[in-house]
């Protein structure tokens, strides 16, 4: 089926806080896959992990601040507006109503992809989106099991596939390795250390202004 719209990327996460690892992944995949946009989508309530430290409103504000001057990236607040547990399948179904034939690409780090079979209605997700898996050092793909089977069935080697089909492919892509983690940034701030250059200056200023990850809150 030939698509008339360029593929859109979706980078979901807690973004507690957003950092340069997330932003480089978004911009590098935007460029290398020729995406129309990448939607950075903070969840309201994560389903597979403990509740974030910062409120949804603060996490969204930090995303908006991080990407304000970058037209390739879009702060998508739909999961925060929807509230409740942020199931990706619900998000994709909602996007599908708005964009019935536009290819949608979920951008995931390998760590997130390894947990994909535990996601709610994960097989159905592939009916509505492609998965773009970004390499991260220290994470390896298994050669047996559900993930290996999934790759055997769906792995694509040409990125043209994601523009020509609305969903169903899996692509593995290299990105610049930046082993930055939000957990580590929160810990550094709580310990009074300086996390500059791991995240955009504006985001760090926002965190300081609102006292978000001070020791009493972490
Ligand atoms: P935390 O440390 O709180 O678990 P995190 O930094 O891993 O947070 P998330 O919001 O959980 O960030 O991640 C959202 C997405 O970004 C996931 O797909 C994850 O694999 C990816 N990601 C996180 N950190 C990096 C990084 N440094 N480089 C590339 N991708 C990343």
C-alpha cells in the first residue's frame, strides 16, 4: 500500500526529566528515517514502573522547554490530557482515528524493547505502529524467546518499509551512544551535584526554579 503521508515518530516515556539521551535519539531517528515529526509524549501514569517523581505537568513543561526551538520535535500532551494508566495501545488507537493511513513509528531504546512483550495488547500495537529500536550500549538482543521470534517475523532492513506501510515492521537503528539516565540525574540533583550538560540548560533551570528533585522529594 502506498502512503501519502510521511511517517511520524512517537517517543513515549516518563521524561522525569527529559535529557540529552532522549533528545539525540529523537533527532537522529528523525533525520535518518526521514520522519515528518517526532512526537515526544510524556505519559500520565506509567504502567510498567513506579510512579515518576515529578508531576505530569512538570514533566510536560520540561519537555516543552527542551524542544521549544526545535521544529522537528513536538510535545504531545495527549496521554496527560487522557489521564489514567497510559497504555500505548489506547494512544495509538486515538492517533489512528486522526490519521487513518499515516505510518506511525514507536521509537524505543533496546531496554524498553526487551520489555515490550509485557505491554498491554502488545501484538495489537504492531497492527498500528512500526517499532524503531535504537541500540544502546550494554543491552543485547536475545537469540531465542519471544523477542527473537518477533524479530524473525517483523524485522525490516530497508527503512522505506516504514513509509510504504502504516504499521507492522521492526527496524534496528544505531544512534550516538549517550549513557545518560533520568534516574542518575535525579540522584545527582538530590545529592547536590551538578547535572549540567546531561540535560538542556533550560530544563535544569526549570528544575531548580521548582525545586523538583530535591532530597526531600526523591
Ligand atoms: P529512568 O532512568 O527514570 O528509567 P530514562 O532515562 O530511562 O528514565 P525514560 O523516560 O524511561 O527515560 O525513557 C523513555 C525512552 O527513552 C525509552 O524508550 C528508553 O529506552 C529511551 N532512553 C532513555 N535513556 C536513553 C539514552 N540515554 N539513550 C537512548 N535512549 C534512551
